[in-house]
C-alpha cells in the first residue's frame, strides 16, 4: 500500500525560558493513501507537534532538529518557502480545534471560502462546497459572519475550506474537542465521509479513543514524542501490545461518556531535554524491568503492528482490558 506522507525519526524541540524542550524524540509515522489514521495520547505527548510538522506549520520557537517528513514524495523540511506554500495550498488541508481562530471574524464566510477555492468561485460553487460539508442552509451561511454561526457550523466551514482544493492529506487536530458532545459524532462522520468521497487521507489527532475507534482504520499511540504503537484500530484497541496503550484503554474504560478527556494514568508524562536513552514510559509502567531503564526500545513488528516495547509479547499475552483499573 502506498504512503501519501511519512515522518521518519523526526526530532522537534521548542525553545523555552527553561531551555530546550524535546517535543518529538524520533517520531515515525506513515500515512497510507486513502486511510483515516488516528493519533492518540495524553496531553503533551507530541500529537500537535507531529501534525504541524507535516505542513511545517510549527511556531517560531520550534526547531526541526533531525529526521525527515515527506508529503507526496516532497521533503517538507528541505524545500523553499514558495514551494512550501504551494504544497500547503494544493496538497494539505488543516482543521484545528477551535474554528473561530481559523476564520477571519471581519469577513463574510462566502468570501473566505471563495479565497480557498481555485479560480474565481461563483456563488453556486461556494454553496455547493458548503453543502458538501453538510451545512444545511449554505446560502445563509455564505452571507454570515463567523460569529453568527454555532461552533459546529463554523467547524464545518473550516472543513469546507480545508477540502476546497482537493487535498491529498487532511490533518485534523482535535477537530471535535471544542464542540458540544452531541455534535462531535456528526462532525467526525462528515470528515470521514469527505475523506471517503475525495480519496484523501485523514490524519486525526485526538484524546477521544472511542470516537477514533469508530472512525479510524488505524491508530497510532504517542508517548514522550514517539509513536509507541501503531496498527489496525480494532486490534490495537482490543488487544494492545504496548503497556501505555493498555493503560490508556483501562483508564478510558472507567468512563462511560463519549468525548471525555482521558482519565489520568498514575504518574506524569516525561518532559525531555534531550534524547531519551531508556523507555520513556518505564517510570509509570507495570511491566518495566531493568532493561527498560537502560535501553531505548526501537520499533519492531509484533502481532501485525509496530511497537516500541521490549516486553510487547508479555503485554499481548495478558487478559483483555475489562473495566478495572490498570494493574
Ligand atoms: N509553542 C510551544 N512552546 C514551548 N513548548 C511547547 C510549545 N508547544 C508545545 N510545547 C510542548 O511540547 C510538548 C508536546 O506538545 P504538543 O502540543 O505537541 O502535545 P499534544 O499531544 O498535542 O498535547 P495536547 O493533547 O495537550 O494538545 C509538550 O511538552 C508541550 O508543553
Ligand atoms: Ni495537541
């Protein structure tokens, strides 16, 4: 299966007042053509940094230290500003958590949508695009200012803008987190439908394991700036091979309400100043042994997925997750 985009051993750090903070510590991720791939993990695990790296839309304090990102064969960290602009415009579409910050409050929706479309879009073309994003009254929405729309409608406008030029890769960072719980499922379903319809790939970054389980074919679990497990959603979420995935699922199963933030796992995630020479999860891990504190696990193939854990076989052999707390 061909990949539309991939990250290889990517290292990104942020300059902070307390020194350099390593947000990605050798992240690997391949996005297949036409798939929906979810990236999950606790706050701070590096999801947004990885998502932004695909379009090199990182803030000024971020520094790409090492590794490669390719989108449709183009090395995004090697190209000049103009090529990068073209790549973002023609091949990528972004949807962020808060639609109101993505839209210009002073400009009618129709004009903003038209500017994202190729050529000079007619009103009929604008309303047709809004309709594809499942806005029920596109003619009215076209004339409205962003503040006149509900959060869900505004996010649908952002989605329309993101697909305006038929991107090959849609990157959605917590696309439903700012919305009312009642419409999260619907907006996610719209994104999934558009992905299907356009043949684009959808990379969706989220805390919401249940929502992702329903919509993503594959799931990547991030911890400490690395992808620690990636595979088919059904397999990873039913029979995890990484202790962190297992802990996430056990924590999530304690709550019955969809869309909620994950319950915390005991202990705190790492903040890295440099390369982690051990397993970053070892201090919180029920399976950890001396080797985990001494040797960085490299990705390896276990039970049809990629896992960075020395003891993945032991994790797999354990009983499926029930509703009890992590061991
Ligand atoms: N602009 C920034 N300046 C300094 N540090 C940052 C910046 N953005 C992110 N970080 C740090 O980088 C690490 C990774 O952050 P990132 O936002 O990528 O994680 P995330 O998984 O998307 O988290 P969340 O679920 O909270 O959105 C965190 O430790 C975070 O505090
Ligand atoms: Ni984030």
